[in-house]
């Protein structure tokens, strides 16, 4: 243990000495080198985030968790601390601002998603009930729901006659995602539902949607989705970005399920775990954007 601690501090000191030497040779600090040598997107933002977090300056360490309204002042503080003239390096401030918007936005998105996950479905809340009924109407527009408590809910993949019990694990987040998928990707959602009812591919659409919400949630909280969001969101990633990612994962899982050709629903956990590993592997590529068509990622070129 003592040797490991000594080795850690030795490497840390060596790294800082190396950074000092490189700055003297190039005339640029690490933040400048990253912004000038790394193209916009996840590769740049993740390097900036790591550099700020590992800085010996507390001001730089805390810059990744400031309020979005304080980002401009934070950029000014960074430039002052690093003794960088903004008039000579105007593009640096723009690049750092774009990175901080993504970094801070990701943290805020995690908090927003967590809040939705913790909020339970309340059948006494008119807004919750309205969203649930919207889910039915989007998926089954030609089949009116005969009653709020009905076995019809099983037709879209809920376990019983009242869907509220199925939202316990993911709270309102599961419902939000399902409604978004059904409302904005209606054709694909209806096709996936139709396929899921076929004996050959049989699985419970809504329950799987809640399960894929859990998968997306864990990818977000673990930081794995940073690669994707930093590549598709020119500024701060939002809840809509998360919901669009859920739509992508839901559709991709459905295709993956068909490709795996499981014997029955008892193989769900195996297939889900294999799918999860595949997505994680994809996200290890700093160029990866799971669903680039969902956002104006081309605007990153100008930052």
C-alpha cells in the first residue's frame, strides 16, 4: 500500500513537471493545447473536463459544477488564472464555453432525470393520468380504451389492468420515455409494438420500454453517455436528448432481440446484458454518436 501511494504521488508530480515543461516549450497551457489540437466534440470536451478536475487549482476544479449562468464569468476567471490574453486568443474562450456548457449541462441532466425517476406515478394526479392515456391513444389510435382499469393495457405490454404498478422501478421517467417514443416516433413505436405481439418475438412492449429506460438511466449516471451527448449536443444536453437516445435504444434493442432469436422471454436478461455490453463498447469510441440525426451536430464545426 505504501509503495502504491508513493508511486501515485511520484507519477502525479512527474505529470505536473511534464506539463510545465511542455508549456514552456509551446507557450500554451494544457487547456489551450487541447482546444487547438483536438476537434470539437466528445474528444475535446472530455479532455477539458479531465484537465479541469485534475487541476491543483480549486477554482479550476469547481468550474465543472458552476451554474449555467456563471459560465461566462468562469471562463474569464480561467483566462485570468492561466494568464491568457482573450484579445490575442478569442477563439479559446468560445471553445471553453462550448465545453463547459456541455459539462455543466450533463450534470444538470443527470439531476433532472434522477428527479423524474424518483417521482412515483400518482393516479390522483390529472397530468400523470393524461400522459398515460396519451400513450394508449398514440399506440392504439383505432382501439378506444373502454375503461381506465382494464385488461386492454396488456395489449401494449403492461402486466395487469392498471399500469401504475409497473412504473415503480423507474417512476415517471419510464412513462415520459414511453410517451415520447409513441408520440414522436409513432410509426416505429407502433411497428415495434406490433412485432412484440407476434408469437415468434413475443415480449411485453411497455415493460421492456421501462427496462430500457433503466438501461439508458444507468448509461447516463455512469457517464458512459458523455461520448454520445458531447458529440450530438452543441451546447448543454437536455431531457429531449435523453428521450431521443431512449428511442434509439428501444428500436435497436428490438432489432437486436430479433437477431438473437431467443427461445422465449426467459432469455430477456441474457439478451439485455449482451445488448448493454455492445452499447458500452460503441460508447468507448470518442467519435461515437448513437443517433446523430437527432441533433444539429454539424454546428459543432463552428466552435
